[in-house]
């Protein structure tokens, strides 16, 4: 049997695109968000976008390197895994949510592009990655959401989770 490099590469690219879509799908009906526990993933409650399964509140903690930023400024995201599970994520595909009267709403970034990568967050480990805030971005309170895939033991079905940062200020 002959291996066709083009077919193999196309299959790999298609699999990566399918598994790691750059922009998370935010259904119109779920555009108004309710606050999740700060800096953590959540368990058995509706997720940030309604289409993401969740994990225990202390599973993965997401922190930013500062509490105040300017529009377009680079930021370092640090994810600390407090669980015994592994997670796959990409810091570039994060979402930014704006607080408005106690409701969190996703900030659209239609032209945002990311390299499709799967970073692994080992059990009890931590990883840091760079991202940047959109520009322009009006002054206000925001939070960062990183969607992750919890790897299932024994090759079972993986579940999607969302880690949510504390609020940051953009001025």
C-alpha cells in the first residue's frame, strides 16, 4: 500500500481544523452571559456559552499577568491545573467578554485569526501563553475565557470545559 503525502497532510489538517476551531461558536440566544466563578472552570452548571461541558470549580485556574490593560495590549494567560486530568487548549483562541450591568457578553472578533495548535496542560501542571486584546476595545470591565478539552482516561470521549479569569479593566 502506497502512502500519499498530500492525502495524509489534508486529512491531518482537516482533523486539526475540526477539533480546534479558531472562533468559538456563540449561539445568538446565549450572547448574554451569566457570571461564572472567577478564575476557574465550573461543574454541572450551564457553561459560559451553553455548548461547553464543565469541570469542577477548582479544576483549572486562569490568571492574567495584570489587572489593567489598554486596547490591543499583549497579555500573558497562565492556566494552573489542580486536577488529575489533562487538558488541551490554545491561548490564541480565547474569548473576551465585557461586563454590562452584571451580565457578561462575548466581544465579537470576526477578523481574528489563530494558528491551530493544541497545547497540553498536564495534571497538576501549569502553562503560560501570550494573547492580545482586541483594538479598538472600549473602556470597561472584561474577562478572558479559554475553552479547553478535558482528555478522558482510557481513550473515552473528551469533554469541553471553559476556564474564566477574574475581571480585568481596560482603560
